[in-house]
């Protein structure tokens, strides 16, 4: 396997905008839709809070990282 700075987990189905959504997009959507159990919601919230506290949001580093015109942009922390 070639050297890679990170491993990105993503869904197998393309988003309507053409990209494959990553773990954060997938779980955030499940939470928004109210599809998590109470225990899953607590775990999701704690994991997001931990991640948010551990580093900058991708748009704080590069405001254009989620630019809809940039089809190659992928944010993974």
C-alpha cells in the first residue's frame, strides 16, 4: 500500500453533488434526520465534540475546501 497521510472512510454511494460522503457527513445526516437511538446520539455528540476540540474546522484552514466547484476537494482531519 502506498504511503498516505491519512485513511478516509466514506460511503459507497455518491452524494448528489458527485462526491462520496465521509463519516462525518454520514453520521451528521443520520443525527439531523433523528435516526440515531438515544445512546447513538450521545456517542455521536461526544465524538463530534472531541473532534471539534482537537483541531481546527477544515474551513478555518481553507475557506474553499467545500467549494461546490472544486470536485476534488475532500476534507479529512
